C-alpha cells in the first residue's frame, strides 16, 4: 500500500467515524422526540379525562335542571340579552 493510499484510507476512516457519530446523535434525538411526543399526548388525554370526572357532577345537575324546567332557560336567555343591550358600547 502506498503512502497516498494509506492517507486516503485514514481520511475515509475519519469521515466514516464522524458520520457514524452524527447518525447516532440523530437517532437518539429522534427517539427522544418520539418519547416526548407520546408523553405529551398522555398528559393531554389524562387532563381531559380528569377534568371530565371533576365536572361530571355539575354537568349532571345542569342537565337535570334544564330538562326539568325549560322556562328557566328561556328566562335566563332573555335576561342575558337585556343585559347585553344595556351595556354601553
């Protein structure tokens, strides 16, 4: 092997090692991104389900109130409209 070929082989080896380090870093970054993305959606779903369970008793009370007296809803809507009309623009 000539000195030129040996130098070229050493350069190629250095480039391959550098490329391998970059690929490993990119792979690690993609893996961490996937883990963070999964964790992100788990938190969103957990907050959604948790807030539903916290609000469920109040929602049931409101739905029974609305279904028991529809006139009550009409009165509330009329009062809201009159309050909005009275506000200065």
